[in-house]
């Protein structure tokens, strides 16, 4: 699979995205910036927006240019970040918290920052929990949604379609179990 580095992984500051860039919105997934446009505001003045065509949905979203950092908009994972995502998927799961309500609050807190490594960690934990003891309907809904969200980014990073990205996730989570079974 070919890894496509879209934009260098950078540190602090508000990143500037241009038309054609692949980006990730923490709640909607990966997409391509299709335009930069100015819109008039009701109270007067104008504001610049990025129009993003989501790769795994017919949705288009608009993000204010000056709010990209606050929203959590970021470049699609490059090769180094992709290697870290794989390491997280293949790592041992975190210990499950008590009941579903506690786990849900914990997951929500971890997802707030939009970090793809936290997302990968939760996907891994839910996948392992699903295999070992099953998921409630609400947990399964969350798992499926988060797995699709992660897959949308991985599809862009790997240059594959969404189905292959889901298989990639499942393969790496399963390799954790195979490696553990092979250990003496």
C-alpha cells in the first residue's frame, strides 16, 4: 500500500490549508478542501471559510479559516503518525472501566482533543471488548462510528478505499491477539 504524505506534521500554531489538501475533522472524518471562500456575516463584515468535501460521505462542511486549530482540523496522518497508529492498534488494550456509562464518559473525554492516537486506542479497546465479551447496542454503534472515522483518515493516508482501510484496522487489532498467542 502506498503511503501518501499530504502535509508535514507540524507542531503549534494554526495550520493553513489550501484547496486540494487532505484534512481531518475530528467529528466528521477525512475530506479534501475544495474551496476557500468569503461569506458575509449577518452583523456585517466577512469571514473566510474552508469548504471540505468529506471522502466517506456526501456531506460538505464549512470551517472558518481562523478557527481550524480550535475545531481540531489537521492534516491527514503522514508516515510517522501512521506507524504510531499501527503501534496503538497492535498494543494491549487499556483495562475496561466499570459500567458502560463510565466507559462512555471516559471515551468522550479522550476524544475531545481530536487526537488520532486516542481514536485508534478506543477503536482497539472496543474491538477487543467486542471479541472477548460482546458489546451492547450503544457500544457497538460507537465502535462502528469510530472505526469508520479512523478508516476515513487511513484510507486517505494509505491511498486505499474505505473498505480496505477498515480491513487494515481489523488486521492490526487482530495481530495483537496473534502475537500474544505465539508468545510462550
